[in-house]
């Protein structure tokens, strides 16, 4: 099997053009392992679609399937354009959370950045849970996949690895949840770290950045209709949250290397 390793702000996946195999859970778990496999946050399969230009399916490092990945979908845009599967600079991509529209920023024949219409985010009222005997208040947000956004005073002291997995598997979220810790740096600037459902700590999470910006607008830390810089461990995404909570995300996508599996 031939694969291409790509990343969006350090959120790395192994990309394959073709149909998803029957052993995908085992395959994604094996290849994603960073010591004995290729090393990644999961695998993304790209194939033709009956309802859009292309279809993407996302599998986490633990083999579970995700509905949407913001960093991953930007890399899909670069993959299909740079590899010659399309010459269109505006694409539609079928995902489990609906059809997303991409606008490709091309320079010298290669995609340098991608803007994604992420659709309408759905922020809910704040929720307070008891975790390890402590109360934690969070803002649940759906961006096609579930997020719990927690605002903190100091991102460097946020309990990412201790609290993250416990909230991910909390009974309040029977299907699991992505957990974002966010520090407000200004009215158009956030710092975010993430514990991703099924993958753990990752360098970046595109849908998480969208959820964090939406929660910040809801709580009036940031303004709607204005670009919000969300600084992640792997770099910065630009997020705009419209008055109706429709979200657009702009960021880079990069190739790392090509590889082949052997028996």
C-alpha cells in the first residue's frame, strides 16, 4: 500500500487514495504507532464521490472513525490538486459531517494554504462536571464532531494530559469528546491546546480551533465576523465566526514524505 504522510500545523496523517480496506481499524492502529509504525495521528482515505468532488474518511490512531478533521481536510485539498487529481481551485469534499467547500491558495502550481467553509458550529450552554472530585466548567460545541472548550488563565499550566482523557471518556459524553484548553490573549487572539478523541495530545486540531473561536465569540471574549488567530502547538490558524455561527478556517497544508508498506 502506498501512502503519503502530510500535516497541517503538525497534525499529521497518512493519506491513501483508494477505498477503505476491511482491516482499517487494525491498519490505522499499527501504522499510526510512532515507534513501530510510520507514526501519525491516524489515516485519511480519499476517493471519488457521488455527491461531491471527492470523499474523505478519517481514522484515528486508535482505529476509531472520526466525522471531520479540519487540518486533515486542508491536506486533502493539497493532495488532490498537487497530485493532479483535479485542476479546480474550489472543491467540495464529502465527509461524515456533511459536504465541505475548500478554496485553494495556489502559488507556482502548488497549494500553499486552504480556506475551508466548516459549516455552522453549534455552541451549547456551559456545562459543569465533577472530575476527580473537582468541578470543571466547559462550553460544548459541535463542529460536525463534539468538543468541550475549557477557558483557562494560563495555558502552560492547563491539565491537558491528566484532565483531557478523563473528560474524553466522561459519562456526559457517551461517544467521547475532543477537549480544548484555551487562554484568551486578546479580542482577536487565542492560545489553544488539545486532547483529541481517539488520538490524545496532538499538535493542532482544526475543528477544535473552530470550536474554541465559536465558544470565545459566544462568551464575548472575541468578536464575530472578525479574523481570530488561534495559536496551536504546531502553528496558527485564522478563524472567522459569522453572526449565524458559520465558520471559515484558513491554514497551511504540507507534504512530509511518501511511503510503502510491506508484509
